[in-house]
């Protein structure tokens, strides 16, 4: 089985007024039309959403799973006996797995980082575990994602320059070990997997350039940008994204990890990003924050109590979710499960619609002006 011939990445159109591009990324589980947003299914589920709804209603083309969480529960034995994550969860489209580096970052109080790897305590039962570049590749091979990520250290914000410099040096050493392990192993379930390295460097331009140049030199099939959307101002995120996109090869997909708001998506698409994931649409939905074409809504507010208009002013946008603001507010306040379901479906519909619109505007050559108009609308609190 070939190890490095999973993906074909074909650019279909370039926007004449920005670095945005529309492309098609081919995997063994289907094509992905970019720009793309990947709903986050951390533990094998996008919270509050059926896989049928993801595929048929929301039109999600790829979802994300998390190595750290799936490794701890249900565990690799269960996933392997099921025939991999696709079969375990009943999803026949592409899956990407995060290597667990971000979760290690977020477990600062219960982990130790050394050259060998990272020891950490489970958030479930306190048991001790070790992640190394090698076994993280093995774990992701067993999970069976179409796209698997390098094991890296995600630095916090703010972060001192010397710490960030030492961190990327170690991340690069880990990357070499990841690539060696990936190249000497094969997938377990009869389809190909591919591997993305991750650019780090905090918000330091020279470190980002150094890391991007090293990642580009590794000549993998796609590349990712990590360590952003961790608290830095949006302007710094965009500045670092632009610096990195100027270095990473244009003929390969670029994935900006953990980003972000609808405005973040549009601005980063304009800088040359193809792939995104974020828990924001699902997490915010469960807390009553909704995204619409005309701005964002806190559905818990009193002003919506007797508002019987659709959640989005354009009721044709998501015709199968034509519930009123008043009804959704009632469900959220009553802590009804259906409230979380409707809100989550709405936000995911919106995110997928937004990147689909971006793709259409790139192809038609109208993206830049449309993006600027949408950014103003999306920033409005309704």
C-alpha cells in the first residue's frame, strides 16, 4: 500500500484580489471542496448532532476527532475491533485527527514535557500516560483518520521568545521522529492515510518563518499552522498567518488549527488558508450564542422572548431549521436537549454555508468585496 499517495490537491480558482483559493482535496473517503470548515467531533461525536444530520443536512464533508480523548475513551482496543473510527461512529466521509498536542498544552498542571515526549495524567481517572512522536503516530494509525497530525507543543500566549524558540526546535525534532514512524508503518484498514506537519512559533515573525521553512522542507502532502487562536489579538493571528502562508508551498493544502469566529474564517481564507476547525459553533450554540448572516445573537436575552421570526432573517437559508427565536429561547432557558440540538445545527449550517459561499465567490472572482461586506455584517450584535 503506498504511504504518500493519499491526496490529490487541485486548485480550481484563485481570487484576483486576495490570496484566497478554491480547491479540491481528494481522499480515499471522498473529495473535500475547499475552503472547508471541519466540525469538531472530539470523542467520536459532534455534540448534539447525528451523523446523518452532519452528512445530509449540514453537508459536512469532513469531521475532526481527537487523539487524546479517543485514546483514553473508548480506547484503542475498542476502536480497532470496530474496524477503525469511521466504522465505529458510522461515518463514511473523511476524518482528520488532532495529535493531542493542544490537549497536552491545556493540561499544563498535570503534564511534563521532555525530549522523549509528554507524560500526563488522564482527566478521567488520574492515570499516568506517555505520548511520544512515535506512539502518537501509532495511535492515529489505529484510530484510522484520513489525515493525521504531527505531535507538537502548542505554546501559550503570551509566551517569551526564548521559550517559543526552544519549543519549535523540539517540535521540529519531534516532527522528524513522526515522519520516520509514519514512513515505516502502514494503515490498518485498507485505505491510505496522510500526514500533516504543524508550524509553530507563537507570535514571533522570525520563529514562524523558521518553522514554516522547516515544515515546507519536509515535503509532506499538506501543512498545518498551530499555536494561534490561543488568546492573541486577531491582528496578530492574521499577521502570523500571512507570514506563514508566504512560505508554505501554494500547491499544497494549508490548515489553520482551532480557528475560529466567522470573521476569522473569512480573513484567513483571504490570506490563503484552505481548512479550519473550531469548537466555537457547537460550544457557543449550547450556551445560546448564534451566528447569522446579519450578526450574532444571544438567544437568552429578554428581547427574543416574543420574537416569532426565524433565527436567521433569511428563513430560506436553513429551511429545515425554521424555528422561531422565541421557541429556541424557551428551549435554552428550560435546558431542553432539543434547544442544544437546534442551536448546534443552526450554527454548523451557518459555518458550512459561509465557507461554501466563500468558495463560490472565489470561483466567480467576487470574493474580496463580498468578504469585506460580510465582515461588517458578522461583527454586528443583534
